[in-house]
C-alpha cells in the first residue's frame, strides 16, 4: 500500500512494490531470488561467509523465513553489517526494479518525493511511524532511520540520472 503526499511517498507491507517482501523474481550473477528480502539476507550471509545459512536462505520460500534465517548468520559483526547493508539492499533493489518494467515505472513515478517506509515497527529500515501518524510529515519527528526509503530514493535518482523514464500508456 502506498500513499503519496506533496513531499513523500509512504509505503509499507508486502502489497507495496517498494517492500522488501514484495514478490518479484529477479536474477543476479546467475542466482534467482524471489524478493529483495531474500537477496538482502543472502547478501548478509555472503558478507560473513556463512555458506550454511546462505544455502538455507536460497532454498527458503517466504520473506518471513528469509528474515529469520538472516538473523542466524554467524559470525556476525554489527559494525560491518552497518557499513555494508545499504549497498547490499541497493544492489538487490537495482536488480528487482530494472528487471521488471512495471516495478520500474512505479519507482520512477515517485520522482520529486522522498520514499518513506511507514512501518510503525521498524526503526532501522523504516521511520517507526505509520502513514496516518501526523508526525510522519516531519522527518525531525521520525522515530527511525528510513534506510529503505533512502536507498530507494537514491536508486530512483540514479536511474533517472541515467536517462530512464517511465513508459507512458497509449
């Protein structure tokens, strides 16, 4: 679900194209992923050399399973993850959006806004507020980092700078 305001495009949950959990099959370096969450957690396992958990993530069927398995990656170093996580999420979303024209058009159609994950429960990838909370209109009152929104906004700007344009209907 997405809602758009003057400056922001709010999204949350799997039915939004911007969600890490949104079903979208894409491929990177010959590996097939079913959603960006799977790519992110596989990237986390690769980053720390956990091939056992990586194999489980690639076999797992749902984003909920991908997330749970990602929490089992070992050894884990929070500082390394914090340094690399946005790059990994950017790469996965680049593949997701550029391999699906409808998703790409949805992303490019948000030009002029900041993408905001309006998750009341996520203070890292989201803002820790839902879209109906009046505090969401002011980034100074957000309770989270909005890392996913920032990554997607940067991805959109990069794609637009490369000359990508949304396809127009007849």
